C-alpha cells in the first residue's frame, strides 16, 4: 500500500482529496487484516466449493455449506482438513431474556407492524418537547439541547 504525501500548502479541496484517498487505502488494508484473522470463512454451496476456495484450512477455521443459513457447519480440527461437524447452524441469535414482550404491553404484532408504518419522526428542542401538552403517539420525538450563547 502506497499512501500519497499530504502537501503543507494547497487548497482544502486538493488536500481533502488526498486525505480521503489515503483513508480509503488504509480502510481496505484494515478490512483485509480483519478477514485474514477471521476463522469464519463464509457460506458455500458445496463441499467442493469450500475446498476450492480454502484448500488448506487452519485449525479453528469454520464454514457453512448449504444454500442458506442455517446450514451444515464444517470445521478444521486438523491442519489442512475440513470436517463436517454434523451440526446445522450459523444463524445469529439474540438473547431477549428480561425484555418486555408485546403480550406484556398488551399490543399484538399486527398492531406494532401497522404502527411502524405510520409513525412520523420529529426533531425538536428539549424545551419544545417539555412544552407539549400531550405528545402524539404517532410521532417519535427526537430532542436536542440548544447551545447557549
């Protein structure tokens, strides 16, 4: 990766272009580094496609074989060898224990979905929000603090 020198003189447009190009190159290298250290090699349609892409996996590498997730999980336990774990998975899960449910709120999923389509966002100062007699339930209020002179 070769970065451009940033001139000490010039217009902001010239300098910002060089900075943006350099940042872009640095981001590409960071992403390459992230991918090179990731043990998850991705989703593959077949065992042969996985082995063609990663013929010599490192211990700890894993991939999913199938048309979508969840799929068959393959893992490298011995350097250079892919093994079918016999486990299906790969989908991310989120632990929602302790969060309020729509049943506890007394609202059906259909109602929630229909409300999401009708809610309007509104930006206002904290003072404006505090002055509202009754907030409209079909508006999501976003507040900000005004700068004091």
